[in-house]
């Protein structure tokens, strides 16, 4: 098939396509590796347990699950989360 100039360029190999292919096969080829490429975090069992427990708590509460699946937060973020973060920073750094 004859491609246009754009089609020829678009159908050629690219660095990003090669990277995505490498990232996609990395764990299949070496499942025990500490995979920290392409923005993916490593599998840290303690962190995975915490996230799983937190998600379970949310999913077990119909109101929290409803908010998770279909209620947009304001652009400034969740007020409860922001208050908790402010309290943490105040306590940690002695801020007022």
C-alpha cells in the first residue's frame, strides 16, 4: 500500500512506541524485578496493603463509594483532605 508522506512518517517506529513496548513486556519477562520505569511505582507490599485496605473501607460505605465513582471534587481539592494536610504540616513544621 502506498502511504502519504504523513502516513509514512506515522507508520515508522518511534522512540515512544519502543519504550511502551519495553514497559509492557518488562514484568512478563522478569516478574521479580523492582519495576520503577515509566512512572510506575515498585510493588511495596506494605503500601499495597494500605491502599487495598483504604479502598475496601471506601467500597464498604455506599456513600463513600458513590463519591469515588461519580462526584467531582472542586479544582481546589477535597476540603477534608486539605484540612488534614494543613494540620499535618502545621504539626510537623510548627506552622500556624
